[in-house]
């Protein structure tokens, strides 16, 4: 014979079910956020790689034109290394 649960027992079980659903939803949303973060991170790493390659090409071109040295961007001056 089936027995009826009390209102408090039903409420406790419903609270657990609702909390469980909320936690599961939050985990899913967090995973989506992590995936988006990973994709953005990979994009930024690729941009950094391209920037480093561009810098290398520019530096090689300047070294072939001026030799080794340093550049002061504020004064637009090239200072050769004393060897």
C-alpha cells in the first residue's frame, strides 16, 4: 500500500531537485565559458605568433640596412652597436 509523503518531505525533495538542476545548468554554462575562453586564447596566441614573425622580418630588414644596433622610437634615431 502506497503512503503519502508530507508536504515538508515533498518540499525538501523538490528543493534538492531544483538545486541539482541549477548546479547542472551552471556547470554547463561554465563549460561553454571555458570553451569560449580557450578559443579566444588560441586566437590571441596565433596573433602573438604573427606579431613575432612580423617583428622578426622588420628587424632583419633594418639590420641589413643599418647593421646591428638599437632604435629610439621617440627620436627616430638608430644607434649602432660598438664592436
